[in-house]
C-alpha cells in the first residue's frame, strides 16, 4: 500500500500493487504498532497562541486510547456501535478515534459548526449510542437531548455535570493495554456524512481499509512523504473527510507528527504563524483557505516558513490560486480530488512533472478513474462526462447507512458515479468542470462555474466568489456572481462593471456574469465548499 519512489509517474502506476493485510485495524496502525517500536516518538503537537505548545508520543497515544477503550466498553459500547465525536482539533479527538477503532465500534465525526437540526438528524439517523464532546458541543446537544432516541451517554472533555460523564471518569485509571477487536479491511470503522450540498446528508460508511487506500495519494501529493523533518498541519476540521483522511490519520500511520490548532474563524496571519512557529513542512490547505491566504503580502518575508509541500482539495483550485501559491510561497501546489464516498483518487505530483494550472491531475496509483457517459461508457479525451471510479477500490465506501436504494443509485455497472462533471485530455489529466447540478445553461451554452469563479478571484478587489445560473426568460439562465470583497474595498456599480469586464476579457462573452451581487459572506459547508444550492434558492425566493 506504500509508494516506492520512482523517476516517472507512469512507472509508479505500472509497478504499484495493493497489499492490505487481512488483519487491519486503524487504531493499531496509527498508534500501537508505532508504540511497540518507537514509544517516545512524537506523534501529535498542539499549537497554543501563548507559545505553551503541547506534545504527545505514540506510547502515550496507545496507552491513553486503550484506557479510554476500557471506559467505553464499561459504558456499553461494543463492536458496530456508533460513537459520535463532536470535538475540535485536540489530543482527545485522536485518542477517542483510536479507542473506538480498537473496540471495533464505528466513529462518527461531527463538526462543532453544526446547528441543532443538523446534529439531531445525524445522531438519530446513525443511531449513535454515545457522544464525546466539549462544553461548546454540550450547548448544542442539551436542547435536543430528549429527541435523541438511541443516545445513552454524553461524555465531556471539559468535566462532569448533571447528566454528563466527565472524560476523566471514563479515560483515566484504567489498564493501558486493550485487546483489539478482530477486524479486517471491510469491517466498518468510520461513518462520515456527506456535506449535503444536494438533498439530505447520507452516512457514507467506510471499512478499516479506507486508511490504507489513502496512503498512495497522500504520499504522492506530499512528494513521497515521509522525509526527514516532515510535519503535517491542516486548518480543515478533522470531522471532515479532508481533515481526517487527507491529513491526520495517514500522517500518523506513516509516523509523521501532526499539528493541531485551536478552533477559530480562519485567519490568514494566524495560519502562517502556526506553520512558521511549529515548523510545518507539509500542509493540506483547501482552496478557499488558500485564497484567503492571498491577503498576506510577501508571506515568505514576514514568516520563517519551512514548507516543503502543499496539497489542496475540496473544490477546484483554479489557475489563479495555483499561480499565487507557486509565486508567493515558492511551492507548486498539488491539487487532488475525491469525495466522502471515495476519496483521494486523482492527484497532481509536481515532483514527477505531473502538474498543470487549473487541472486536477491524474489517477493515483491503485485507482481507476475515468470520464463516463450516462450509460457507463468511458468517454474519449475532450468529451465532457461524469467523473467515475471503478470498484473494487479500498477508499470506496461500503455503502450509505441504512439506504440501500441510494447506494445502488450511486453506481452504473462497476463505476461509482460522483455527480461531478469533468473532461480528460490526451495526456491523462482530468479537469474538473463542475457538479452536474451546478452547471449553467445559458443561450445554448453549458457553463461550469469553477472557471468563472477562478477568474473572479484573480481580480485584486475580490476575496471570494461564487457563481450560479439565475433563471432568465430569454437565455434560460444568466450567469450571476456573488462576490466577497477584500477588506477596505467598497462595493459600487462601477466596481461591478469592472469585474464583469475582467471576466469578459479573460474568458468569453457568454461566460461573464451579467449580474454581480456584493455579499459579506458565502454559504459554506464545514469542508469549505460553497453551497450554491442555497444561493439558487435565494434567487428563486426573490423572484417568487
């Protein structure tokens, strides 16, 4: 499952073979295996704004997770039970994940940003038996506590209170060894709910093999990590597949320390401070966060950065942001692609010459990815179709939780469909065009929003942008842009005209936004993707 360094990408794909053991447990490979051979090796570091940074070794992670596993079993958790984690980036989150996997239970990571309705739906749909959270999470859970039919226990890392078990009660003073439950590659381990950009969120259930399946892409995007001094950080929430599976768990499995940081609204200067002060060499930074980093002038001059690699995924990176990272940070970013159901299947690899601005990359070794039509036929280069991944694949989900019909609908033959439109070129690169439901039809043209949004953020006044199709009686739809301006820039009709002309002169006459609306923020999922559906719904409500 590990990449052997090769001089060419083609040789890497040709020589790669999956070798996932029949006895495979995420908890063991990210903690106990390392503790057995290097107990004092640092696996986690936590950034504190006051400079009092914290550290944890693999030996401590193995022992603390085993103690917590004993406490969870005493609380009634067994193999197959769902245990929810409503926590920020912190050591307890990692300890809890490892303990859950050791038991053979199923981890259910949830974002602290979720409101009461979102939490109620996910906890009830998953049938969660126990929740581990903090004081902030408790404030979200208390109003809905009586509506959670299967929930028996709430554990808080911030201490005991009426109706709430303290972390210390469960995790301290217990044996530091735990007999890991028998588990194989297909044993359920992890359930992450889809972001819900379309329809109700669905629980994508993964087996323990999902971690092994992420290793080749992770190594590829970070230039054959691990290397001396490598250290990983991401601003992405560990409750999201990106933060958990694109950074935290694969780094731990490979013996690379992971930096955590306090939950906060993304601040570009703080992000650079974290990376500089903690000596981060490998960063996973989603495109939205990279665009926000552009607000910092001459970052290399202001911060003592030792960055070696930057990976980015979650939405289209785009040419403008790609070129800014390359020029301002001196690193060619490696864009990669996947979704909750089947992640990290396409990637760039700048060290092997696989990189193009505005293009995702090529299929990662071990994964078969193609552009297909509605009948499941592979399309030739230059033809737009749906991005699809052929099964079996170790990163592919086992199915949607209690939703066999939706699982069946996800496939056309042996191809798992993504709902994302793309096009390949003769060299094997895949370019993201947009989600099928985001494509704009205007005057007979089919227009993907990603290219327009990328062009918009290239304007010096634009901080973030989102594009939708607005219903129009003449053109079917017109392109409408929602624009968040840089700090200190005031909206005006003159600026809107300048932005329209900016796109018109750089793309084409049929792609420029005929309407520009200035907004203070955009609706985003917890993973940083724009929820264009909400913007479209807003336009329909206005028209109605």
